[in-house]
C-alpha cells in the first residue's frame, strides 16, 4: 500500500508543480503570511476573506491556494507573537511566553529562525504520517455507513466542544448553536424552509464566510477596539540574525521532536483544537526541563515545542478532514466548506476519485513549506515593518475588506447584514465567556450530522440501538461517553475544591477561539 | 451564601431562551417519526438540548462557582457603535450609493471608533482605502457592485 502511495505522491508533485498550480500556491502563502502578520487577523480571517476569490478557480488551484494561505498565516502569526507579544491566533499565545522574552534579549532572530526550522521539520513529519496513514484510513472508512459517520461526527463535535478552556457545558452549547445555524435554510429532503423567518435570502442557508468573518473578524474588533496596547518598538532584523547557533540548535532539537510527536497524536483525534495542542507541548517541555525556571524568560524549547506541535498537527489534521469529512478545528471546517462549495464531497472516495487533488495537496504542502522558508528570509524586514502598522488604521481597513469580501460571496448585500449580526452575537458570546470556535465546527458538520442521523434511522427502521449494534459506531459512541465523563469528572472535582480544573489550570489566559 | 456567577447566569439564561425559541419554531415543521424523520425532528431535538444545557449552566451559576475574579472592562460604546455603523453603512450606502461611497463611509465610520483617530486621519485612511478598492476590487477583480448609483 505504501508503494502505491509513493507513486501517487510522485504524481502529486507533478500536479503541484504545474506552473498554474504552483503560482496559486505561492500567491496563497505570500498573502496568508502577509495577513497573518497583521495584528488581530489569523488564519480564519485570512481564509474567509480570500475564499470568494477561489470560487472562480478550478478546485485544485483553489484548494492549493487555501492551504497556502493557511500555513502562511499560521507562520505569520508566530512572527507577531515573538516580536510584539501579540497572539494574533490563539495557538500562538503560548509562543509569546518565551518568544517575546527572547526578543527583549535581542535574540528575536534566533527565535524566528528556530520557529521556521521547527515548522518545516514538523510539517515534513506530518506529511510523512499523512502518506502512511491516509490509505489505511481509507481502507477502514470504506466500511463506514451512516451510523458510523454519525457516531464519529458526534465524537468530533464533543471533543471540539469540551477540549477547550473553561466550562465544557458552554462548549456544548456553542456546538449546538452551530448545528442549529447549519439547519437554517431549505431542507433538502422535503423542501421545507426552516428558520428563514420569511427572508428569501436565507433560503440557501447561512453563508459560511459571513459566519466565520462575523465570529472571528467583526467580533474580534469589537472586543479589542481601544483595548489593544501595541508596543510598536522598532525591531532591527537582518537575515543572518536568523541563523541559530549550534548550541541553540542542540537545545531546541529534542523539544522540536517532542512537540512534533504531540502534534501528530492530536492531529489524529478529531475535534482537538490547535490551542490545546500547543499548550500541552509547552507544558510537557516545562515538566521535562532540568531548569524549569528558565521558562518564561526566553527558553528556546518554549518556542520550539509549541510551534512544532502546531505545524505537525496542522498537517495531520488534513487526514480526517479529507478522508472522513470531519474537520479537526475551525480552520479545517472552513477548508471543508470550501471543498463542498467546489462540489467535492470529502470522504473516503475523495482520495480515490480525486487522487490528483489529494496527492497534489500533500505535495504542495511540502513545496509550500519550502516556499515559506525561502520567502521569509528576505521578507522578514517587510513583515517587521507591517507589524508596526497601528491598530487604529488596521481594523477600519479590515472592516472594509470583510464587508466587500462577504458581499462578493453571493454578490448580495444581505451578507453584509449577516456578518454584522454574527459579529454582534459573537461579541456577546465572548463577553459571557463562551468559546466561539465550536460554532463553526457545528455549522459545517450540522447538515452532514442530520443527514446521516436520518439515514441511519431510516435503514434501521427507527431503531436507535443501531448506533450501538455496529461495532465501529459503538466504539465511537463509547469514546464519546468516556470523553464526556472524564471531562465532567475533572470539572466537577475542580469546582468542589474551588480550584480551576486540570485543563483550565494548564491553559493560561488566551483570547477565545 | 454564594455569590452568583453573573456571566454564567446571563449566558445560561441566553442559551435557555435560544433553545426554547428554536424548539418552538421547529415545532411548526413536520415532526415525522423516528423511522421517517420530518424536517422538524432534528432542530426540535437540538433546541431542547440547547435549552437543557442552558438550564444546567444557569443552575451552576446559582451555586456560585469559584468566580475567577477577572478585571471587568469598561464598556467601549464609541468603538462598538462606530464599528457596527461602519459595517452597516457598507450595506446601506452600497445599496443606494454604490461601491465607492460605501467604501469611504465604512472605513471612515469604523476608524472614528478608535480614540486616537481624528476625523482628518479617518478621512485620509478612508480615501486611501477607496483608492485601493477602486484598483483591486473594481479594476482587477471586477466586482459586480457599480461604482456609483443613485437610488
């Protein structure tokens, strides 16, 4: 099976290196990197703003570009975290802890260089895991019927809801809100208009881009306007500063390996967000370190491990997204949505029917990550300049980009009202300490969950036990029950003792998402 | 006596209301049977789950969860109103005035939300973004919204 994969991958390189595809991939990495560097804008905003642009493209260049935007923005976010202590994207919050002290010591170049090495290494490992694991997963997932798909989605949704900071109940509530939003529109089976309240613009359902940009764009501006302290200290940066010394490399290497391992492990579990992964990687380094007191004062390992974890998770996350149609986090949910807009249904048949797309995507990861390295060495000076754009100029411009971006999804100004409504709702949820990321997860999976739930019960003649009679499905249901029980146990125990529970204690204060 | 966790109280209440509202609305659609589910089945179930979750959050807040004393931020009305007005103005002016006025208005209004921005600075920023819009969205991307229109 491996041999087959390697042949397919070789073919994939051929696809990814076609001049047209390569150009879009490069464009995606560049734009993603540019947007990711800007304070307050992460991969979700970057992807959703540029999503309408891909409607005009063929599926392959479109998805290559979106993936490029994604890892470009992810890397760009690390630059902001290290140089300015600004976590533009929650997973980078932990990178700030040691990255910024390194900058204060004048070693920002080293930190960025290590980040770059780690991201390339971790992504490469992630890609190798993808090559080995996806054919296996496909072989298994061909035996998936509606009950199995429903159960694994349930597991993914529950993991997405409960594996975040704070009350698991709030996460569950947000997932259900997302599922309900996914229901809105015309019911496929009966043609009934659900939750449209007579507004014909809602017949096709809620617009994914409007929801994402409302929750992660407008809501974020509402939260941080006049509250963002920007320390615009001019940072001098030269290319040769970015080369870490041999001693620093030796220090970072084991941390990078461990971080990569954690990322691979968590990437394979659907629903576990990137933030929790990076925090666990950091916590592990802290535990294992001979001198844990160095952490928080510029320990190289504290930058290397979380960055490696987030990048390897990113790659591995594509496996459940593409082969099962189950996104691991909101960004994957967006990419899944983009695939569906292109008329490509993710699932086990994707890898066989759209082999050029799947393997082209894998090959383009490698090429894209190499491009990222090549791009960032000469452009780091430009990014540093961009970082100093004051927030008071940045967010009004972003408001315009969001408005024009959602308009162009359907050429309909109604979408602008939608983005405003979701922005306000998102700001209220965030103010009440609800995590908003599960909404997006629930929204994308909602229609699939309902469809498979209906079909499973139709096939079983209305017998609910069908989910437990199929062994694979029963396994997922069992895992879901275990997850909920364990999470509730730790949470209640934490409440009793009056201390934050283990998960909360692990996670320092981060922006929601 | 425990202190009520205010955020959880309000949040739980909000979820309870949202859930009940969704369930009520879904009860108008055909329910069907477990074997042949109508369009109302799934949303009704979701609405009830949401309401129950909201109730649980609400009850939890009455028990006075260990309230992590977070610094309460002062409301930021100026920023909030200006950003919302900026987004809304794009929709309104885009409908009645066209792309360029809508762009200018949305950036200008949103920029006024920041206390450090003067009207002049906001105007300059809005003018620059209008130019960007003209080149990128109208000239390069051929957006369908006309540059100007009357009524």
